C-alpha cells in the first residue's frame, strides 16, 4: 500500500501527507514493542528515553538526542535483538510550577497566594498535560520508534508508588533520615531547591 502517491510523487514534498500516515502505520503494526515481533529474537537491548520536562516544547537538542537513540535502536532491531525504546516525560515539579506562576503573574497580575493551593495545583496539572501532549506529538512527528504501550509519566500512579516505596525502604533501612540540614532556600518561590537548581555567586 503506497500512502504518499496518487498518480505520481507529490511535488513539492509534503511531510504532512507522507510522514504522518507512515508513522501511523508503523505504530499500528505494534513492531515498536519487541513482544510483538515475529520469529526468535536474540538478547534484549533497551534504552529509556531521558524524559523531557513538561515545561514547554522540545528543542533542537531533544531532536538530536532522540534521532541518535532512534538510529541505535533501529540498528539493534535489524541485528535481530529484542530492541526496546521506552518513552516517558518528567513532571519537573518546581520548574513547571514556576513557569505556571510566571504565566499567571504576566496574564492576570496574580500570585499563587491569590489563587489558593487547589486552583494552583489544577492549573499546573492542566499546563503539564497540554505540554505533555505537545511533546509526545513532537516525538511522534520525528518518527521515533518508541514502544508507546510502555509510556510513563513521573507523576503517574505507578511511578508515584515506586518512588514512595523506595524512599520508605531506604528510611526503614536507616539510609535516609530526617534531621536539621542547611538547605538552598528560594525566597521568591518560598521552597527548598536542589543543588543543581541554584546559581552560585
């Protein structure tokens, strides 16, 4: 079945009329999931997509990184390995909240205190969902051969439970504990932030 030809090749080339139907065909085939591949396969090969933050849209760096990973995964598939590329996105909680608060301040002249916790959480969740949809569409448009049946979001129920369980086990084993610590305090955001989120002066 040729999806991009009628009487002749399209001129000028139209990505929308060619790439999208081809990708949909690939996705429906189920072959991005190594469990669906016919025949006997060799040893497994897996890459987890470094999850992009749901703070906006993908940039050229994401496209470069994703295209390299896709080439490697497809090469391993051609070698007969059970190649699996796992997709996901990251909540980037503090960064996402800061982005939403900035938008609210700019558009409405309000702070999170004006909105209240419940409304702020609702807006952050809505922003994250819209951004997530945009990002996943961008990745699909690049033709990435990810196994979408294994998609994960860092704040979904399974990942939330896994993180809580891991922290509880570490706490019970005495590997982490509560205590007084010097922290990085963000006076604007009124929260603690990690070392990699501060600018040293």
